[in-house]
């Protein structure tokens, strides 16, 4: 860690940022946009997304073992683009992620099982304009463990909305990825300071087993 980073962390700590929220109550797992299009560096992928997907296989297996409520998200626009929005104006290629486009399908190794909720969305956040928050509340979830991509976009938006909805977000640092490492690392740091707990998969599993 450079002296500059140390000074930054010290400033945040002095100002009261970065307190740990902790894990409490029922746990849910949210896997954000781990779909074929984001697995492909020639489409929407790149960076450390493939490694994050691979690590999430272990996280998903553990979540199923513990009986957590599990939600997956996909970006899905209408075939005729009738639901185009400001997000798709900024990134027009997103309009190609339609229901039957293989690029919008969840990667096979993380495919949902019956009873796992698949959230279709047209904006970065998994919560904006969807029933996800109500679904988690109905099932007694208080802590939302987050994996997915990209760290600086849909993951961050979902974490922020989870916090604002009263959930305790836990971002699994090696189960989230971005097409560029700089934004990935910067957003992990910022989320840890302001809206969730950031920890490795190993640390999370250790805490769950000790609970």
C-alpha cells in the first residue's frame, strides 16, 4: 500500500467512515448480471470478470447448502426497444440484451435452480423498479451478500439501493469483477467506506461457519 493510500484511509477513518455493519438475520445472495455477454471480453466483459464468475460457483454452492434466499439478475430489454431509457442512450449496445439473446442468459455454471428468483431489469440497480426488495423482506432477509459485475456499475448501484432499502450489504471482493481493474478497486474501497462491508469469500465463509 502506498503512502497516498494510507493517507486516504486515515482521512476516511478520522471522518468516521468505514464502520462495519456486520451480518445479522436472514441472509440472501444477490448475483448481479453474470450472463454470457459479460463473460465475453468482445461483448461487455474483460478484466477480472471470469475469475469472479469462477469464485462465485463456490459462493453459490455454499448459499444453497445454507438455504439462503438466492436472486440472480439479467439485463433484458424488449425485442423492439420500446423500453429504451437513459441507460441505453448512454450504452446503446445494451438494447441487444433481449429475452432470447444468448448474451442475456445467465452463464451455465451459475444457472438458477427452481425457487431462485431471476430479476429482469433495464437499469443498473437490481432494486430499481423491481420487486426484489419486497421478495427479500417476505423471506426474512436482512443481510444481502452480493456477487456479480460490474463492480463500478450494476454491482455498486445494487449495493447502494440495498443499503438505502435497509438491508446490510456484504460485497464479496473476489466474487465481483469489472472490465477494468482501476474502477473495480476504487469502487470496492468506496463501498467499504460508505454503504457495505467488503470481504473476501474466504472471510465470509469463515464468519458464516463461526456464527
